[in-house]
């Protein structure tokens, strides 16, 4: 459960994905209202395309307690980050959470 006291990967990267993952496309599941158009082919999670990213679907306080409000509908990129992988460690280091997490479930991979 270490990731549920982290959330760094939801507050560091631009979380972008192919537009058809949004639910205004057939078969899409990500709530489109929580996304922003990046270009003709890509969307991102609202809040993640700024200098101080924080996904609009993230609840709680990073480094304390967090949860994903759209866990079952999160984009594919969120499912790919795993605790302790390079992306995870990069995000944690950027936010001052230097100690690698123990294996556990994540807002992105519960
Ligand atoms: S995958 Fe890593 S950066 Fe993301 S919530 Fe878990 S511990 Fe934090
Ligand atoms: S797991 Fe949820 S809160 Fe985190 S970036 Fe993805 S959609 Fe946002």
C-alpha cells in the first residue's frame, strides 16, 4: 500500500495518451471532462500539462495519502507505472520522496 501514501507519478509527468482512450470515442473509458486536448491525436489528463503537474483525478495529498478518483477508468499509461520502476523513482525524486517505496499497490496500479 506504499503507493497510496505517494502519488508522485500523478503529480510529476504529463499524462498523455491516444485520444480514443477518452470516453467520447467508441470504446474509450477515460472521462473526457477530466482530459485536455494536446493535438489532433493526443489528450492528457487535466492538470498534468503544466509546470507544476497534478492530475485532476488525484485526490489527497502527495506524499501523505492519495487516491485516483477514476481508478477503473484511468488511461493505459497510468497502468504501466509500477512501484520502483524508473518512472516511479524519477517522480519520487523530483518531489523529494527519495526513498524507494516498498512493493505495493499504486494509484496507477492497484
Ligand atoms: S508508482 Fe511510484 S511514484 Fe507512483 S504512486 Fe507508486 S510509489 Fe509513487
Ligand atoms: S492514476 Fe489516476 S490520478 Fe494518477 S495520473 Fe492516472 S488518472 Fe490521474
